[in-house]
């Protein structure tokens, strides 16, 4: 029986489980918080907000809607988003109407769409009569339409998009609906970053993309289509790029196109980061036994001797190609085709292998040159 004399080291990724993982985030709001959570776990974050939340420059419609809410008793008030509810209360405070609006809402039945809206309502000293478990307007609609709505007055704090189906359904049941517009979706604050992300996904240069809204996901597909990269981006999401969404509603654009996506049970940033932390290492990690100990590849990182080394993109790609068949020789021409997608002079391969060896430091000798043939990893006997 073969026994190995290789050194045994603890998992080098223990404190940085996402080291070597490139994760793109498409959110504008709270992107600093999401970036920090991911970077603490070792990920390299690419930020490319596909949309941004914009307040309406003209507050006249919001002021008119607020006045309409105060013109008579309200029966129901629907809070659809945390940020929208806080924005409405803040605007009312600026107009000197905060106390009157809070009193009007207190006398009505307040309905909240999802945990974020529930938290915002409670923070203003109100309590909800019904909180939908998810951010689905349909759940609120089902709750309301199970009751007699004819002659009732319902204020709906609008989320970023006008929910015509929801509002018209309430009106069809005889309710007077006051649409309260607080904010809307605007274009990306950095369209060039979105274009770069589209190309990076198409080339499989990111390992995961995190989404916090369905419109943000749809905007990415629209940008990809506009660049002529739609088919390649969709293929990349099929495999190997992971689409991680904050909730099922956020994943709707992927489900509509029958593309895979993952989401946590609880729609929180922390839960979104957790699902990335749980999923990516299992997808990316590869362990190669060598005479010097295990070589543990993960994305653009390699763990060796108990340490983690972050590699530049091309040296990492070369190492992954060699790791496909540990111990076997990979020709320079094959590396050129697989890593750079072209044929040409061998010098670019030689330069990249030299960079790889330099990054591996004292373990650089694990990448072996086979004269006139190519390169291989010095895997342990039997691999």
C-alpha cells in the first residue's frame, strides 16, 4: 500500500473561505456593506451597479398623495419597501405632516410586504396588521381581496416600479387607491462598469454574481443583449458562473429564462453572503496531492504549505488547465488555445508560467517543464 510522506497542513482557507473567488455585485444601495461582508471572507469584489434608486426631483406628486391620505380616514395602508416607507415618513417630516400621517396610519390597518418593510414600519412606532412572509405583492393582494373592499380607502406606498396589476385589482374590487410615489429605478451610475461585467461574465472571469433586486438582474440581461453578449452570458450562468439572489422574487428573471439561480430562505444580505460562502468552495475547490503536501486550488487562489496565494488571472488559468490532469503533460499549443483562445507564439505561455512559479515561491518547482512537450504539475505518484 502506498503511503505518503507529504506534509499535512490545516485547511488554508479556514479564515478566508472565499479567497480566490471573484464575486460581482450589481446593487447600488448598500453595496459598501455587501462588499465588506464578502471581502472579509476573502473574495475579490467587482462592483457594477446595473440600476440605482432615484428620488423624484419633483415632490409634487408625493405631496399630493400625502394630502389625499390626510383628507379622510384610511382603511388600509400598504408598505411595500423599507426604503420607500422611510422616504415617505422623512418627506412628511419635512412638510410638517409627520404626526398627522402617523396618526392616520395608526387608525388604519397597516400591511407590510416582507421583513424590510415590516422593520421600517415598526421603527416609526406603528405595528402591522398583516405582514407577508415574502416581498410578493400577490400575498398582500390575496389578504385584501379576501375582505370586502368596496368603498374602502387604501394608500399604497409604491416601490420602484408602478405595480399596475396590484393597484388595478384593488380598484376592480371597489377600493379607492391612493398611489404614493416615493422613488424609482434610474440608470446605472457607471454604465462602463456594467459593460465590463457583461464581458467578464461571458469570458467566465467571475465566479458568481450577487443580485439584490429583480429589476437589477433584468437590467444586466438587457445590457448583455445590447452588447451582443446575451447568449454567452446566459450560457455562462448555466455553468460555471453562479447567480446568487437575495430572494425568490429577485430570482424571477432567471426563473423566467429557465436559468439556474440560488437564494436563501431569508432575504438578508448576510444570508446572501452565507449562501455564496457555502456554495462557491464546493464548486471551485480542487485538491491535488503532491510530494510537498496538498495543492488546494480555489478560483484564482492556491493553498499550499498552509498558506493561501492569490494568483493573477492568467497564471491561475494556466494552473487550472494543468490541474485538469495532474501529472500529465499539457502542450503549449493547448494552453494557448484554452487560456488565450488563440494560436500564436509560445513566449506568452513561458512568461505566464514564469509568473506562476514566482507566485508559488518555494513551491514553484511543482510546475514542471517537459522539454519540447509542455508543462505538468508534479503530482504525487498515482495522480
